[in-house]
C-alpha cells in the first residue's frame, strides 16, 4: 500500500486571483492523471445516492466542520491529464473550516493516492486494459468518516446496490440534518449520535431488518461514546483491523473488508464473497462463472482492492454514468492539451 501513497497530505489553500470569477474557489493539488467523474461515481455507487451528488461537471455534498454543516462543491477546471481541481464552501466559511473541507475532500476523492502504479499493473492485464484506460485517473474513494463507512456497508449486506442505496436514502431523509442552498434542501449523512438515539422501529421503517437495525445502532453508540475509534483502527495492521471489525455486532468478513477498503483506503483487501464484484471481475476477464480469482489478486498483491473498483467502474461505464478518459497524451500533443485545459477553465462556473 505504501507505494501507492504520496507524501503527507498538503492542506494548503490557494485562493484564486481577486479579479478571477473563481476568486472564492480553493485549488486542491493532485497528481495527474485524475478522473473526477469516475472517482465520484465510484464513491456514489448509484446516481440515486442522496449524499454524494454528481451534477454534470461538479461534485456536491454536505460536510460537518467545527463551525457546523457546510455545502462543499468540487470541480475540475482542467482535464484528466492536466487537472485543476477546485472547491467552494457554502455559506462562506473561515480559513480553518476550509482546511477541514480540503482535508475531507482529499480523503474522499483519494487525492493523495498515486494512480500510476495500479494503472501500470492493470495495463499489463490484456483483458482488463480497455477498462483501465477508460478509468485512467480514477482514485479509490473513501467514505467521509467511520460511521459513514458502517452506514454504507451494513444496509447493503446481502442486497443489491440499488436496494442498499434506497435504504440509505431513507435513513438520510429521516435522520440526516439539512441545509438550504439555492432553494434546495441538501441533507447530510446521519451522525452516530442521531442513530444511537433512534428507536429500532424507526430504523426498521427505513428498510433495515431487525438484526441490521440493532447492529447499526449499537455501532453508532460505540462510535458516539468513542469506544470504537477510527484513529486506533487506522494504526492497526490490516490483519488486526479485520479481526477487530469482525468482532463487532453484525460485521462479518465481507463487511469488515469493505469497511477497510472504502472507509480506510486499505487497498490490500478485496471483499471476500462480494458476488457483484466477483461477477463483474470475471466478466471483465472473460472467465467462467466459477473460475478462481486468486491468480489476478496475487498479481495485484497489496493493490488488489483496486480490482473491486475496476469491477464497479466497468458496471458504471456500461451504464453511461462515467465518460471514458481520453487516451493518454504523447508529448507532441502537449499544446493541444493546454488549449483544452484553458477552454475547460473558461466554462467552469
């Protein structure tokens, strides 16, 4: 995993020039290539996700900061190969709050993950090559926090993505706080405190089974009381973290692995028994329905978690929810890319 990480995240804010129409936007440094749409779509899993919203060309969601809830929007005024990622906060927030938002966006959008090592691995796989090229620049997204990871895994147990997203949507509608922005009510993901106090009947009314409702509320109480701490788990080895997570109510090996992958960015895990991911990966590799995936997991080694994202990304590409990345440029094409970047920047609003 270390070879996929860059240096310590730089949370420096560069406000736009005062005469620029983007003077209230903040630039986020990121290594090229970077595919914002692909990354957000992987974070969403479904366009009906009520929290992580993709408006063509822009990512929007509510985040919790030390000054309360804010609406954060991120866009790329550049291209996949010359990214110019920026964000804005509504209502206007202090520099300290913007640093918090920047840190959250860097986490969720994987901005400090180096994409090149995995891309090189994927391009060596002949049957994976077309998908890897289409998703070039995508990053492995992460949920915004520990409880959000559990809240985006437990409802999905033994259900389709669409069914899981529908349940989460009802939880957000019932328990998520909201902000008004541009005439719209935008909701945040429920906090562990809110879910810890919820009657089981209210959780079941959102579509959770009784056992899932009990597990989610108990984990919410553990997180709210700091009995379950994100930083402590982050310091553990993957083996130890899996053991701790599997010991929690309602968490089995699939849930624990997915929480580590999507909540902690542990790319050395592939969720065991993930029927959708395994089926999608076998389809990409043109394998039989029972063919083992161990060989390609071994070839990807401590980056095997990317195989989950390639399988999900291929599904979203097929649905037209991700626009394929352009072919990687040669040096001779640099002037046209710069022109494309300037054109995109003039259209960025």
